[in-house]
């Protein structure tokens, strides 16, 4: 009988891996869910909404949707990468990078769909296709920015080893 912890496919301890990569995803999802539980009047009366309205004006809701799903997409992609991308050095398969980004976007958009469906049952809230579109744009942009930064970091790291 082995006393070793279970490992992910990339050779990492699963408990530490979940705490580092999975827990932030679920915390953000929980925050989005909690915000979706609020009635429209509760949101309009909140101090945070008042502060944000002073900055973003009538686009406060749209900015909030974009930022929520941008962050969620980054965290989901970070988790997918932690599972799928080998920890060893070397070239990354572009297909693996692309499919990881696509998975993160799909997971994030599906969560956005479930969030909009959830709002159907909340007093004063409704399903808004514009919100889902903004959520989707946030998801795509979050993954695109993460992949760009990751690729630049990886390239910089590779150049440092070649010198």
C-alpha cells in the first residue's frame, strides 16, 4: 500500500493542485452566483454599485460582466494548463495550447449560460442575451490575454536558458 498522494497527469499532487488552481475558480464562480442571487433593486442600492456607477456610468453592469468572466476565464485556463501542460521544459505543442484555450473559453461561456438561466428564477432579474454576449467576450479576451502573456513568458524564459 502506497502512502503517496494521488498525482495529476502532469505529475503534481492533486490536493495542492486543487487548492492552488481549482479553488480560485470555484471562489469566483461562487461570487458570480452570489451576485446573481441578488434582486435588481438590491444591486442598484448597493454602495459598490454606486461607486462603480460614478466611474462607468450607464455601462456599470456591462463592465462588471466583462470583468467577472475575463477573470474566470483566466483562472479556468490556468487550471487547465496546470493539468494538461507538462511541467518539464521544452517546446509546447501549439495544438495543446490552442485546445486548452478553447476548453477554458467553453467552460467559462457554459457557466455564463447557467448564470443567465439561474437569473430567470430571481425576482427582478431576467435572462439577457447582451449579458451573455459580454460574458463571452470577457471569456475570449481573458483566455487570449493569458495565452499571450504565457507565450511571452515562456519565450523569455527559453531565451534566458539559451544565453
